[in-house]
C-alpha cells in the first residue's frame, strides 16, 4: 500500500486550547468620530501604543487583532487578563481628563475563559464570542467577566467584582452569570460606599450566605434557602433592622472581613454559618459576631434529620434574638408565626425558583414561574410561592414582554390565592399590591403595600413596592422616603439599579431635575443598569440645559440601547407612570429635543 504523505482535509485537526480572552472597545466611537475624526483617531492611536498594548504585553498577553474601535487579546492566565484589564481601565480616565467632556475616550472590556480554535493567527469559538458579548454589557470604564473567569480569580487577585447576576447575551445559548468591576469612584457612586453607612437607630444585623459543605455542590441552593429563611424569620421582629437578602448575597463565595461587611451594609451584628447535608441528616452551624468589637456573642451546632429543618430555622432565629435581647424591647420580641410548606420537596422547589428569579433575566423569570407553579401544585397551602409566582409574572411583563393582559391576569389570580392563604404574609401583601397597581387599582395597591411595610419594616422589597405603587399613582413626594429606605436596607441589592432608576424618575416627576440627573447617572453606571436610567439622564440634562452633559448622556443612551425610539419610551412611561401625564409629556418632549427618533 502506498504511504500517505499528507492527511486529506476532512481528517485534519485544528489547534484548540484553553485561554483567557479579553475583548475591548471604545464607548460611543461613532459619536466621537463625528465630533472630531482626526482628534479621535490620534487619541485612540496614542492610547493603544502608550497604554493598552504595553499593559497587555506586561501581563503576558498577545494582541490577536485590532478592529477599528476595539481589539481582541489572548492570555494563558485569567489572572493576567483581568489584571491587565483593570490596569487599563484605571489609567484611561486620567489620560483623557483634560479633554472636553464630549471627546473623552472610555473603554468597555470583557474577559472570559474558554476553549478557542486557532487558525492563521486568529482565534475563534464560544470562548471568544462570550468575551465579546461581555464587553458589550460592560458599562463605560468597567470590566465584565464570566463566572468561570471569576472562579479562577479567587484568592489570586484582590479586585472587588460585583455579582451582576445572569445575563442573556446576544447569540449565546443560555444566560451567563456576570461579574463587574468599576473604578472606585464609579463603584462608590453606584453603591454609595465611599463612607460607612450610618447605623440605624435600632439593633441591626446582616446574615451572610451560609457555606455549603456538602460534597455535592448541586446542593448549594439548600444552604441559600436556609440563609433566606433565617433572614425572613429575623425580619419579622419590628425592633430589628435586617439587611435584605439581595445585599448579603453579594458576598457569596467570598471570605470577607466581617468588620468591612458591617461598614458596607451599615449594621452592627453579622451572622455567618455553614450547612452540611448527607443522606437524610443535616448539620447547621452558626455564629453571631458583634462587628464593632469582633466578639462572638453566640455559636451553636445543630445535628438534625431533614424532617426537622423548619424547627432548626426557628431555633437559630430565637437564639440570635436572645443573644441581642438587651437591645430589644420585650414587648416587641413576640415572633410572628410563619407558615412553612407541608413538605421538604415544596421548599426545595421554592428555593430553586428563587435562584432563577434572582438571575433577573427573561430566561430566569420564565424558569422561576415554572418552578413556583410546580410548588403551587405540590403544596397548594404554601402562600409565599403564590406571591412569588405573581411577582415573577409582573417582572416578566414589565421588563421583557409587551403583555396582552394574560400575564397580569395570571399574576392577579396567583396573588389572590396567596392573600387568601395568608393575609398577614408581608410578601403576599406587597406582591398583591404591585399587581393591583398595574391593573389600575391604585388605592388598593397602596393599602396592601402599606400593610406589608407595617408587618415587616425590615423588608427592602416592601418599602420599594410601596414607593413604586405610590409613584405610579402620582404621589411622588410620598414615594420618595420609601425608595430611600429600601436603598438603606439593601445597599448591594441585585435590584439596586431598579431602586436608583425609580428614585431618579420620581425626582424628575417632582421637577427636581438636578437630583434626578445625579441618581440617573448613578443608575446608568451601576453593574446592572436599566435602560430607563439613560432616558432620565438625557431628559434631565435637557431640562437643566447642560449642553456638554446632553451629548455625553445621549451617547451613553445610544450605546446602551441603540434602537431607542420615542414611541417605545412613551409606552414605557404610560405603563409605569400612568397617573403622571403632565410629567410624562415633559419627559418625552425633552427626549425629542435631544434628538431621539420618533
């Protein structure tokens, strides 16, 4: 047989390898070119030659290709890729600080780790595609990385990334959990973290996510559920200030200094613990720390069968309250009785539904609805699952779908069942209130949300819901204190961008344009911005007549939502603020003056 000297094309192999990929581009490149083409090209060349390329080389990166306003680079190490990205983003604003505001160059950078295909010096594959899409969701001057990249950084690079939740990336199958870093000033603006939050005027506590020590990491949601239930139990004490779940879960997977956590969240006490599940047995440990002194006030270990899980949650809650009892009025120490589900299976599905819900994506909300509905069938007496089934539908309609009424009608029916089952459950009340608000029953909505706040003053979502329904009903001045209190209760909430956006729009409706502009810009720079933050910033800049600010805010808006039109924004205004007709007219007129297309 004649020897084969060359493999035919159909059996040739391609070079594949695992790599860290960095994708970067210039924010508002087309606008910058329109303002000053020669100056922009000169500044961009200087930025690449003097900062970007030397920094990439210093961190062992290889520039794969330049793409007009962007570039693609490859690294053998995620640590090197992220270190280079952060160094570039920290130096870029300083380089353009002396330029006019509408000519400053800002970058967005995405970093991912994944399998790549190498051909003729170029790289391809899902690893590259995800990096490019992460760069698109990054905010100006920030770095967005995938969850896989973030795991590689643990213990190796001291950079404060914020969990931005799961995001649906264009042309990428399935949501990608995303982490975002911004320069200290932008990060502080988004979360108001420059100075310690003032301690509330009553005992304050944050419950950090319990560590899952089980061999099966699929059981991690079990530890999350334990944490959430303890937070709920503590929140029922009117004399306690309890930080919301969404803020404390921003520390998940980390080993933070409890004193720093207390400083960031504005609390005195920290509860931390762990859960180990094996077979039908569970071990829960917990310890309560006075963050001011570092002293351990209480520690305990519980070994139980899974049949006793709800009893353990109550024991932990009671022990914590007893440990800080000297600061709690005796008359307010009677714990409201909660109604646990009838089975562990229902609780299990409920926790999985919450995990999907907090992803904040369209796919996450759809999955949450499916899980909550299963709980409704499995345990038709578990009220919170009906409340969350209603709320997930409201959020899906509000953010992702032009509802024909079917989603809201389903939400109404679910909320009604929840209220019927437990008319004293705060979550059922505020969820029902939000549904009534969208159905146009404003007085009922306000009444339900007010009752929810009265039952659980430590619920950030209850206060946010009350501010929300008041704002929709046209009571902007009354809404503002509740929005502010929600932000104080949960300063690192995964929905914090929504808090900022609501606050900005309520201020705009009140005619407080300078404050509205400040809060809208904070919202647009937050890790998970809402399109409305960009709308409000542009409209407020127009009302204030800030010419340079208008150009910058409009460029940010078009970079984030390039297909924005007045007709779509008008629908959004009518949907979210139906009783603010006069302010809505001013809002749309301002955006029209800014040049947004009809």
